[in-house]
């Protein structure tokens, strides 16, 4: 359905070529995806989604906190062509401690009764082992949605756990196995406001 852009073999852009605050610049190896490229890819994903959700009865779930910016941008591009109302909800899934996946997934913040009979669209920032989304999808299916689709900005395909069954219908980019921040993604609460997607220096998270 979607044709993600594969940047696994792409060199990082030099930080000096982009507008990046000095404090953040010191912590990054480089820029993997400049903001303009991400914005345009997200607009295209929005067009694809709008075609499939034109008939309404939609519940769009944002997976907090990392997907917040992606969610807003995506829905901005879905809305001009989908005129019926979309119910917006958010959910908090937690499986990470710093840069390490704990393997345990906690899900909070949604009244799951809202899912029954809806066309549910889950919006996630990044799929890594895939365990978070698999657990979330399983829990949503238990509450009888009419349909369930997943839009994911970034996919670290190499890292997928064989137990993860979930496959996003819409994917922005396939990225290498490196820890990325910016465009809403954080490391312990920092770097979310960086407009580009950057690769964090290992020494920052190995401190
Ligand atoms: P999974 O269950 O697929 O292993 O984990 C998905 C979650 O891990 C994402 O929602 C995100 O919070 C976090 N994550 C995985 N890789 C990265 C990364 O490179 N950067 C950031 N900031 N978060 C990541």
C-alpha cells in the first residue's frame, strides 16, 4: 500500500548544512532526514490515508509522546480531503528506558470502549522490535474495531523481534539501526523540538 523511502545506506548530512541549535548540534552525529523531506513524505502518507478513510467513523489514536508531531502533521494533510469528523484520542505505551527496550509494554490513557465499531488508525513514531505495536494492536482487536490500520513514520526493520506480528499499512521511511531524535522523538525528554531527524552520538546515551 505505501512505498517507504529506504535510507538505510544513506550517509548522514553534515550538521553545518542545516539550522540546528548549537546545544543540540554537539550531541548529534549528523542529520539523517531533513525536515522538508519528512514533511513532504508525511503529506504524501496523508493523501494515501485520506483515500481509505473517506467514509468516516474513524478513530485516530496518537501513540504518545514521540508521535505527537507526526500525528499533527499527518492529520493536517488528511483533513482537507476527509470532510467528515475524525475522533482524536491518544495513548501512552511505554517499553523504553533511555535507549534500551525493556521488552515489557505498558499501555495507558485510552477508554477502549471507544474502539468498538470504529475504523481505527494508530499513529506511531517508530517501529523497532515491533513489540509495542504488536501488543497495542492485540489489545485494540480485543475491543472489536471495524478495521485497524497503522501509520508509522520510521521503521528500523533490522531490529524486528520474530514475535512481533504487526505490519504497518503506511510507513514513511526505513531507517538504519541507530538511535534517532527530533521531529518529536526524544531521548529522556530532550531533542523533541529539533525539526530534523538526527542521529544521537553514542557517548550521549552511554554516559
Ligand atoms: P518497539 O516496541 O518497536 O521496540 O519500540 C518502539 C518504541 O521505541 C517507539 O515508540 C519509541 O518510543 C522507541 N524507540 C525505538 N527506537 C528509537 C529511536 O531510535 N529513537 C527514539 N527516540 N525512540 C526509539
